[in-house]
């Protein structure tokens, strides 16, 4: 039972983190577009870099979520708990 509770908790934490990443990506995307329109090339470049970093973080969270979900579907225990033991 504890393993399934840990899986649900982990899924909820990842979902919350991804919601935040998506919010940040939307914000940086808008700021990037505005910087381009205003001809602020250096600002635009920095915002694009930040937007790419946020996208990478989102992809990493998706990969972690996929692994956790597959483990849960296959009835595996939380591997992180096993490693700590």
C-alpha cells in the first residue's frame, strides 16, 4: 500500500511541477515575442535560451513521469524506496 501511495504522491508532485513549467514557458514565450517585436535582440536571445531550458525541464519531468507510470502499471515497487533501504 505504501508503494502505491508513494506513486500517487510522486505523480501529483510531477504534475504540479509540470504545470509550473508550462506557466513559465507561456510567460517566457510571450516576453520573447515582445522582445523581438521591439527589436531587443539580446533580450530576445536570452529569453529564447530560458524558454529552451524550461522545455528541457518539462521533457525531463515527462520522462520521469513515464517511468513511474510504467513501474506502477507493471506492479513494481518504488525503486527509489528500495535504493534507500
